[in-house]
C-alpha cells in the first residue's frame, strides 16, 4: 500500500489489498474492502459498506458508498459492490443500498463512470457500461451490460435499461428502455437499433437484421404492445434475442419508451 504525502484518515480495520495507492486527504471508514492494485485519488471519502474489486481507479473528490439520500433514518446494514477494473472519475457520488429498500447497490466490472455521475441507492449497473458526465440515476434502477448513457441523462427511479443500449445525451428516461436499441429525443423514443454498438460486440448482420425486424413491429408499425408481441412470436423465428426482448417487455412495470416518431411531429 502506497500513501501520497498529506493527511488521510484510514480506519485500522479497513481491509486494503496489495499495491493500493491512496491519495492525500482521503477518508476510508471501518467496514471497507479494497482489492489489489487499486488507485484511490485525493479527497475521496469511502464510507462503510464499500466492497471495491481489483484494479479500480477512483479519481479525486468522489463519494463512495454514502448512505441513501432520504429523509428517513436508515440504520440497516447494506453494501456497495464495485467490480474489477471499474473507473470512477472526479466528484462522482455513489450511494450504497439499504436492506429496507430491498438490496445493495452493484456496479459491474470494467465500467466507466465519468465526472459528476450520481448513482442512487439500490441501483444495479451491468459489466462494461459507460455513464458519461453528469448522468443521474435515481434509486432502484437496473442498467444492463454494455449500455452507454450520454452526458446529462437523467433516469427516473425503478426504470430498467436493457443491455447494449445507447441513450442520447440530455435525455429524460421515464420509462423502460429494451435491449439493443438507440433511444433519444423528448419524450424518449425509439431511434433504431444500436447498430454501431452491436457491430463492435461482434454481432453478425443477420442477427442485427433480426433484432431490427423485431423492433420494426414493436415500435414502427403502430401496433399496441400486446398486438406487436403476438405478431413477433407468430411471424419471426424463435431466437435468444426474440426471447430476451419479449421477456423484457413483459416485465416492464413502468411501461416502455415511445415508438418511432417522424422528426416533424
């Protein structure tokens, strides 16, 4: 463990791995576990309940595993898990979960949270996701793996965002966003599949066309959601992607984002 010059407050019972660098004026509380090879910048506060994996980088000014922001007095133990290789940039604020609210806050492996991101209590973020500057997640939000949220995106509590989605900067996300899509505009609407992202992940053209066929029925042709699902299951091949999309839609408790709208509407 390497310390930079300057004052710091590290509890003697905190569990800190090998080859960890900790900057000046950083506070680490008692019930904290930090894996090997991490770099913790200056002026970081890591509260009780943090479980940080290996090779993570936390930049100056971040607040990690603070209690949920609520008027209620919450004393229940809870956890914030951060996966291996995740990068948390300057001044991010990440709240731990709360047992009263149902669970823990979990951030997957190899995620990138850019400066000033806020992640509220009981959120779950999948592996390899990117949250650009000033993204704000309210409580109980689920973000699938390989998702990308553009700068200043704000997400309503209990919303689910499917894997491998792209959400345009400045969007307000009030409804669930299914997997493999690009979403943008106000109110948030379907803007095609996330073709660039899927191509980068190694999807074949026929797989991308199949996903596009599903969403054409669901979001472009004007059917109700129930009618669209029936047509999709009757007319399109049964694939893992069809199953994933229809299962997500059936589980949408907050409803789905809007379908395609011409630009002049």
